[in-house]
C-alpha cells in the first residue's frame, strides 16, 4: 500500500474488491469507521507507543545501539518493525497507508503518542464524536478480525482486566525528535514514486544500522536524502515503482560507500 497505493486502490475499485486492513492501527480505523458515514469523517488519529526512545534526548539518541532500539516497551515484533517503531518510521508508513486505504487528505491524518498501546486508533466525526478501538496489544486480534470479517469469533488473546487500575495517556509527538513523521506526511502529500522510495530507502538503512554500518539517527537522514534526490514521477506505472524501489536501495548503499 505504501509503494503502490495509487495503483492498487483504483484497481480494487474497478473490480469491486474489498481490502481489509490487518495492521492494528488501520484495523482500528476500519472498525471505528463503521460508526458513521465516510463523508462525516473529519480526522483520524493513528496511535503510536513512542517506542523505546520516547523519553530520550538528542544526545542519547546519537548513541543509541541496535540492542537499545530492539527493546520495545509494549509490542513483541520482529527486528525490522521494532526498529521502525524506534524511529517512528512505522508511523510514517502508516500515514501513507491510511491516505490510500481510507481516501483521506494528509491533513486529515493525525498521530498521537499513547505509551500503553491500548487505544489502537481513533476516528473523529464532524460532530466532534471520537470513536476508538481498544484492546490489549496482541496482533492476533486484528489478524483474526481481517480473516473472519464481518463476523467476530472468540480469540485466544488475553482480555483487559478492569479489576485493575489503568491509565491511558495521550500526547503529541515531537517531530524534531522523530523526523521520520515529517517524511510520512511529505510522501502522503506528494504521492507518485515517493512511497516506493520511502519504503525501500528505509529498509536499506535499517539493514545498515543492524549491521553497525550507520547510526540510529542516520536511518531517517539517508531516507530523506533518497527522497530529495530521486527522479519523481507523479503517475508511475508498476514498472516505474519497481525501478524506484531498486534505485533507492542502491542509492542508500552507494551513499554509505562514498
């Protein structure tokens, strides 16, 4: 969806195909949207845990190691996605996905830090009502919902225990601390080949970080550089997107070698 949303969504529309999201945030949006009409949606909010560096300062982040980046506070995920959560590049990619999945303008997509990872995302309607989907942080829930939609079945996940006190904190993200978010909005606004570049450059940079070739903060820097320097095409074909993907991976590696 990040790479080819502009191609995929019109194709799905022409064939009457329904696309059911699996990612927890987009599943939450999909579920919350059922509470109202699409034309009454004012804004959506993607929640983000903030990852392991939510409270770190710039100097600390300059020294962040791979091991530090893999210490996610709430979700148990693979290494690549965990590092994306540490840089908040995962949220940048989700902004682009939401733009195409739900046919929204970038200014209709917000991001809010929610360390507890209980609220999985929210939809704000024109009357000011906010509809949220909540649950324990367990990917089996949105995966199962996508597989059984529109039915719901009993899942093996644990339940919220309301015999215990829970706190739900929400606060705005720091775009200076997490510059990847700015890239997500840029890509959602520009469209075209930008999604392919964002995704591929980030994947290449994360791999270099895991190898110890670059630092943590270099991931966003190299991704931004590839976006700025690539040959932009506003209405790419699938072949154009595959070529953009190849170029971005090679460009990040070439830049490191220079």
